[in-house]
């Protein structure tokens, strides 16, 4: 198996991040863990945006991944983190395979609103579920990794951070290869002209269906890692503002590269954290102006800054 320059660069950055985690304060490790976990959900959003669909309900699968990890330890005795994450992805795939049969019939605002509706249905169910803590949610039980249990909170935090970085690396490489492969190129062709793809003898609906299911599994992984990092899950994971946050980050980073969601998620987390710290009453406005500035001056997202530098070096 050969790795191209992008994949080697991603691997080097991942190694640097893991080493950086050992010398960083706990608050910074936590912030980066949440940012990278949410970036995985954004990867799912971007996968669909590349095919011409915008999901306003990606929080559905983010929540499924988180709640599956929490319920696995609390109700089913699944305390191994890897097994719980895999189960969360499996549940999300099953749900996506069912919902995708309906959603992939629609395009544009119809797809966006239907995806949002299903996410809010899950939110309503969780709010009414007293056994799952209703609006308060519930805590995630202590977990292990292949039988090893972290002894301290710092060990737990470092372990989740390392797992998140490695998961992000694996998903980034897989999505990079997916976009460069034939099916990824065809999905972009569906966005440009769906009718022409049909004339080639391909089914745009089933291409979008497979893309939708793959995006759901990636998003559930992000939700599961968030649950492990925070030690808590609640219905807000499926709320529309959470899904809107993922759209915000996707627009902030752009569609130009597989690393863009990770960069955008970190920038978003830093801006929001310090905005809440110093201007708690207007932090939403600051985030809005941040996105507006990117849209006006960098319509292709933050990644366009890097791509411009690379094109400048070639010339």
C-alpha cells in the first residue's frame, strides 16, 4: 500500500499532535479532543456537500454515536471503548440505511429540512425518555481500552485524545482516497449535473445513498468520541443548533481538502472559547462576524489560504 504526500503529511501531523498532548495542559487537550471529534462529524457533512446535499440534521448521527457509547456501558455492560465506538457506528449505519431510502429521493432544501426533522424527532424522544435522563442526559460509565483502564483523569483524557487523533487520521486517509477514487469523482459530478450522470448509466440516487450512509458512520464516530471525552451525553447532541454548528464549521473550512474540517473545527473552538471568556454576552455575534469575514474574503474557506501559498510557491 502506497501513501501519497497528503497521507504522509496527515500522518506526521497526527504524530506531532499525540506528542504535543503529553506536554499540554489538561484544558487544552480537552478543547482539542472535542474539536477533532466534531471535525469527524463535519467530515460527514462535507462528504454530502461535495455531492450537492447539505444536511441540517447531522446531529442525528452525532447523537446516536454518543448515546450508543453511553447506553452500552450503562445498560449492556459494554465498557470497552473501541467496541462501544464500533457499535455506535453500526447503529448509525443501520439507521442511515433506513432513512436514506427516503432522504436520497430529495434534493436541495427538501433534503436539508427532512434531515433536520429526523434529528429533531430523536431530540424529542430523548427529552421525553425519563430512563435516559430526559433533558439532563446521563453520565458515561468508566471505560477500558482492550482491558486496560486509565487510572487517573489525566490518563483518561490523554487516552481519549490519542484515540481521537488516530481515528481522525484513519478517517482522513479513507476519505482522501474516497474522493480521489471513481465513486468520489462521480459524486461531485452528481452535484454538477445529475442528468448527465444518469446518461452515463449510473444511478445518482444510489450513489448519494452510499455517500449518506458513509457520512453517518463517520459522524457517529465523532459523537462516540465526544461522549468518551466529556463523560456525559444529553439530547442537545441532536438539537438543531448542534447540526448548525457543523454546517458553520464546514463553511468555515471549505471543501478544498480533507484537512480543512480539522483546521476549521480547531479555529471555531478557540474563537468560541475565548469569546465566551471575554465577551460572554456577544460571543454568538463574534462567531457570526468570523464566518461572514471568511465568506466575503475567503469564499472557498480557510483552506484557500494554504492552497494560495502552495500555488504561489509553484509559480
